[in-house]
C-alpha cells in the first residue's frame, strides 16, 4: 500500500477504536517476518528500530558504544530491508525510531529513510524536554515525518534506557507538552516498565491516559498516546527457555487484559520488544537442542557457544554476532544459517500475530487514510 508517517495510523486508532502494536526489529529477518505476518492479518504495521538497534545494524556489535556513523549506516540498512520486503506489500508501513537520544540520532534516522521518530527527553527538566522535542518536530515535520515525544519516566532497563523508579505523567503537563511541541504522539508513564521483570503485582493507572484523553478532547488536541514497556513476557516461552538450559529469573510482563483496558482508556500505540526477543531466543535454543550437529557448525557453532556462555540473557543480539552479514543484509550463505534465520522469523510471527489479534488491528489496513511524506509536508505546513 504505502510507506507512511505515524500520524495516519494514530488517526485511525482513534477513529475506529483499536490498539496498534509497534514492534522492534534488530535484523533483516525480523523486518521481513513482521511485514509478512501483518499482511496475513491485513493490519497496518509499525516497525521500530531503537537508537541502539541502528548502531547494531551499522555493524557495531558492542551497540551500547555505537557512534553516530554506526547509527547512520544502520538506519539506512533497516530502511533498505523494510523497503525490500514492504515495497509490494498491501498494507501501510511505518518505520519508527524508538528512543532517539538527541537531534542527531533523529536526523540520522530520518535521513536514512525512517518515516517517524521518537525523541526521548523524559529525563530532562520539563522546559528542556519541550525545547529538544520542538527542535526535532521542526526538522521532522518539514520532511513529512511524524514525531513522538515522552513525558514521565518508566522504571526498568532496556538498551540504554534505565530508571530505578517511575515518575507518572501529570495529565495537565501532558496537555501543555502537546501544545508547546506540536508532537503527533506522546509516550506516557502510567505503570508499565521496560524489560522482562516488571513485577507480579504491577498495576496500570489507566486513569492517567483516560484523564489526558479527556483533556485533549476538551482542548481540541489531536494526537496519540503511547504505552512503552508493554511486553507481555509470555510465561510459557520463559519456561521453555529455562527448560532448555536458560537461567531467566523473576520475569513478569503486562497482562493482555490490562493492555486492553488501557486501549479503552485512550492508549493508541503499544510498544513491544521483549516478547520478540524471548521467542527468537527460545527458537534458537530449540534448534541447537534438536540438531546437536549444529553446535560444531563452522557458520553457526559460535552462536551455540554464546548461548551457553550467556544463559541468563535473552536478547538475540548477544548471540547473533557471528552472522552479522545475515543480520545486516539478510545474506544466507548456507543451510545452517538458513535454519537460524527460520528461528528468527518464526519467533516474530508467533508473538506479533497473537498481539495483532489481541490489540484489534487485524483487518484495519484498508481503513488507513494513507498520505505520502510529500502530502504530510503540506499537512504540517497548514497546521
């Protein structure tokens, strides 16, 4: 159908009353699988490359130390992969930067082909967050690209995002933030957490998105509300990983029922990353368990060694460094690498397919009022 900015997708969730999953991808195979499963369900798709995912796709295996040049290369590679598998797709596709750290990171993503960016100024004082976000909005909107900001702090850890405590979003501040920045969407803090250990007694404060939405409607503000740290952390996948020798402890996600309630209270976009990491890691562990000859494979044997050395980890980027050409470009030199790639694709489809149904975005692709980035430039000029 089309590559679009985030704005038309957000507008549709509000009009038709459903939630839209946004799924992080860290390699070509994940992008391919995510597009295919969304096509199967006729759902719009939001693919997210986190700031450090761009560094990883740029070839920096120690992605926490990725340079701006790494991120620029990675952004182009993720965008190339999305185009390769999405160009003929029958659904609208958003490529969104997750947790952009600064203006340069957002510029790198936009110049590399992203159609939407998130700037995370949540750790800054309010006025500094507003100024940084407004600067990104000016750059992005002039190119037809949508912008997501963040207000409030989520506890937990994911990539470079870490906080020990949650600071809930003040609904009145959220309204002020929308007015002062012109963002298309706002990530809020209402009880979700980054990472796989969210706590068994976690409770979402759905009165926060509900109050923000009520105030937005009263003030005539059009925009989306975003739920970060929303992975469900399926217990069955964790159990399967541990049965295969993993050592994951104290894992717990956000219940599906709680996320559905949040959608009803005004949440539009739901970010999911951890669930995909878990499913992919489980599949790779199963592969080496069932095909022991692969443990000494010249092309993928080192993946098994990394799995064994990092039993308490579940981020596939820890294990996939021996096949970086496959990660970055989709190259499949032999049947052993093809088997690992199949594990990646099946893991994505398992998790994403289930959440498309649960969030209600299936069948919604034909309802999106798609606009090209050129048309969005005009839209933003007229606002």
